[in-house]
C-alpha cells in the first residue's frame, strides 16, 4: 500500500540539556514511532539508535521497545504522557539487544507488565552483565539507572493484548536476528512492528541464525500488512522491497561463506577476504559486515 508522507504528523520537544529534540511520528492513528539514528551508542546519542514507540488504545497504552538508556526511556515516557493520560499497561521488547531494552526502567515500578518472547529472560540473563558494562563504557555517568528489566509476561507462540478497543497480536519467531525475536501487529491499522527482523538503511546484524533469518524473511513476505516499522530505518519503507534487499544481503553472505568453506579457507581468511561491494549502500557496514561473516562461518561450517 502506498504511504503518503504528508499524512505523518510530527511532534518535537526538547528532552533536556543539550540533547536534540525527541521526535515522534504518528505512523497510523494512535500509533507513534520515534526513529533512532544510524550510529553506535555514544555519550552524544545516549543510545537513541533504535526505533521505539507506543500504541494508544481506549483503556491503556502499549510501549514497543524503549531505547538504549534510561534517558531515552524517560524521553519516550514523557512523549506518552504528552499524548494521553491513559496508563502504560504493557512494555513489549521485540528482542534482547541493549538499544531496544535499556529504557525499560523508565516504565518500571507501577502496574506495567513487561512482555517478551519466552526465550528472552534467559537470553537477557546471559548478557546483562556484559551489556551493562558496555553501556557504562559508552555513556559514562549518563548510563546511571539504565538496567535490564526482565519480562514477566512471556510469549511462547502468539499472544493477543487488548488495549481497549484495539488489539495487538504478538508473534514469536524461530531463531533469526536473535533467538528471541517478537513482532507486534496492530489489527486496527494493519501496521506490523518488525523490530530487528527488518533492517532498512542500517546493515542487518546476525546474532541468531542467518539461515533461520532468511527463512523467516520468506514467511514475513507473505503477511497481509498495510505498513511495517523496522527496528532500524524509516517508518513504512517500501514493502516487500525493503525485505527483499535484506534477504539479498543475507543470502550473499551465506554464498560467500559457503564458497570459502568449500575452498578450505579458515574463518580468519574468510573474514579478511570480505568484499566491501557485498555490503555496499548499508550504513555501518564497516562495523558489521565482517562480524556477519564471522557469525555465518560459525553457523555454516557444520553443514
Ligand atoms: Zn537487534
């Protein structure tokens, strides 16, 4: 479905200090998205590098991902309060990565339920110490208060959340970007929040299974949706062309690594032979293309 940018309404407000305004876009009626930057987490961006947002029902609000620090979560909480006085009944985490979960603490302490894939608590427990140490390195004092909040409402396969006159359908997927990927479908608007199952502009990063991700891509392609929200990239990018671009990149990595393994190349030789052309056009390719080759090699050498 074509999407008219003119229909988007944009709200900006300063979220304190010297930080840039916290922009919010109403992607569909009552469905708000804040678009993260294509950068690594830093003191300057406070981990505001992933797409985060919220959906407003007649009874309450569901937040989807919370950003890479308490500060980003607080900015999102303030944005919710500016739009509605209804309570936040759910915080949904699409997966474990720090740029999507470290703002959770801004919503803790009330009656809010934290929702994630059934495999998310274990994955977070295994990584929490590492994630917190890395955030402290990147943000210094500004990391204070950012912490992992473990989900208490888990999704085995599918879960419907009633926000009052508006239902979100959460779907857990086989291991792809991670082993705890969850999507959120807003029935009212036909909008599918894909989290990091879809990257646009920013290079995809493999932290689960590259073969699994390609298979999930093929299933996502068949879904009847009006628009999608990627974990990184523009709101409502061309669909399924954006998904196809991601699949092509992942497929190219698989092909390169299979050829290298067949030729008897080691992991190091395979990564050193990385062809920049394979990742051409993706933001942050320098930081992630070689890592993707590494992850793919570890997975594919046992085929
Ligand atoms: Zn991710």
